[in-house]
C-alpha cells in the first residue's frame, strides 16, 4: 500500500559484557538484519595484522613461509584500525603500504646462546606504534615466567640458531583473509517461547513426566519438587532439536509441549580475538552496516535521478 511505512526501531539489551565476550538481545527486527550484523562482525570490521615479512636471518627449523604465516595470525590490538587507511587507498605512500598512515612496523631479533631451548613468542615483536602490539592473553595476577604469560609461540631456537626479521602490519578485513577477522565466534538464535499444556500434563504419570524432562539434551525442563509439574527452567538452553516434541508424540500426547521461535527477537553471543573489545566490535559493525545501507539508498536515488534525466532528454529531443 502506497504511503505505508515498514520502518522498525530495533532495541538492544546487554546481558553480559567482558573485554572479549558479549551477550545481548536484539529485538524488534527480522532475521535479515540480525544475519547482516553477524556477517559484518565476522568479515567486514577492520583490524590490523602482519601482511608483509622480510626475513633477514633464519636458522631455525621452520622455513621462512611458515614463520611469516604464523606471524600473520597473531592478533594485534586494533583500536585505531577504523581511523587508519587501507594501504591500497593511501595517497601518502602511493599504495606502497609502508607509511605511518596505513601501516605499523615490527622488528624481531632473537638468538639462542646456551643449551636451554629459547621460546620466541609474540612478546619479542617490537612495534613502532605503542597502540598496536600483540594481544596479551595473560591473567594480570600471573607471573611473567608462567606458561600462560609468555605470549603466542612463534618458533623455538636451539644453541646457535637465530631469527631476525622486519614485518609490516596493515589494515584489512576478514573478507580478504581470516587473519583480519576480529571475531572468534559470532552466533545468534531465535529466542524460544515454550508452552506446556497443563491439562494434558496432569494425565501423565510421574515416570512419564520425568521421561519428558530427560528427553531434552540440554537442561530446559525440570520437575517442580512441590507440585510435581514439569516446568521450564531455562528456555534459552533449548537448541531446536525437537527431541522433546518427538517424546511427546511417542507418549501419544502431541501438543503437550510446543516451542515457537520469536521471529523478531534474537540472542547474540560474540567472542572477540582480542584485537578489539567485544563491545567495540558490535559498535563498529553497526557503523559499517549503516554505511552500507546509506550507500544502497544513495545508489537508488542516483538511478532514479538518471531515469528522470533520460526522460527529460528524450522529451527535449522529441520536442
């Protein structure tokens, strides 16, 4: 119907928030927007990762390509990635990708001088920009020498072996290479609505009720200790496996339990690689999604304007 508006106003409710983890509800929208947000978080939020490695000396057991690949997969703190330029678009270095506006330089120098095996980790990488460094996954309370606090392993050296290299980190997105993806995991699920037919449930024995509860692989249902009724204890633990539905049918009680997904309500779980905080990952993804929608709207306006100019041109020529 002409003049009818389909505009919606999605709402977000934060459930849990940590540096590398976020869980939130997205309501009053549909699956297309939820999935678009998920895909943008995985593949289009930019981060910084090592993209070029120049090996000066490498007498380790790993070849140059192997080490370069391992370096590329080390997550780097990328808070400034949104403001950096893509190397291909940088006019300061004519797309060379080695200037302060589109890259960060790293150096690594390590040599084993005794019989003790030397672990070369991400802590050995020296950055030209203090804001772009390898992500530290260590607990603040742990000691420096603990295994948990030694950084990400690159290579091991024995006596006399040496590794010297220069590396250039650049801005990129996960769509180009997985090393630039800021997300370890991004998932969403429809929020389930679970209904129990109490009249039908009253006709079941306690043993049958227990079988209904135990049919679910996850702890969704339980027996109320006082009333003996089946109750829903954690609806979000339901994985849409239909096991409880099949169990009800096997008890000749179809419709005993009904599960309906809320088609406008989603529960997101986001885990970051540590390159950026999970909260910033979501905010950056929303900004990028808005930019994409603006681009689509602009292109539609341009097409409409072109059609109007063509009609005017045809009218003028005909006249």
